[in-house]
C-alpha cells in the first residue's frame, strides 16, 4: 500500500524550511508475514524530483481512538529511500506521521490512517 502525504512544521520546534516544504513524501506499509510485522518505506523527492537529502526521517504512529503510540527512526536505504521494520502493538487503524529533520528544522507530514491488518 502506498500513501502520498502532505503536512506542515510541528509546534515547539524550529519550523520547516522551503527545502523541507518542497519535499514530496510517500509512505509504503508492507506486511512482512505475521500480520503485526510491518516494513515501512519512506521515499523522499525534492522539488526537482531528485532524491532529497536530509539529516533524519522518523515515523510516529498513534492508534486511532486510543493512547497507544509507537515511534521509530528510519534507516537510509539510498536514493532518498528510508526503511524500518516494526512489530505493531495490535491490529488496528494507526495514524502515521513522517518526521523530516534537516539542520535543526522539522517538518511533520501527516496522512490518513492505514489499516495495518492483512486483508
């Protein structure tokens, strides 16, 4: 499943920059066998369509309607792609926020909840 995301800078931190705002963000959520094990892949492209160069990519997940949260730092996989494998707390709808950081600036990119359970 692939999801295109849009968002703005977070509160309490140095806001976004024109460079961060110009990055397109896509998030893929792939089950890795067990319905609770997932591989998240974030693909970043700058305004020219080239792989974006930033300091770090994080992922914050919040269960819809509950106070359960999971956070992770994604590892660079090359060419503007970042990945992480997570075991979810339970099958549910999770709100996902991708967190881009560069030079002490932060952009939080939120998208719609994605069902983590296998269909």
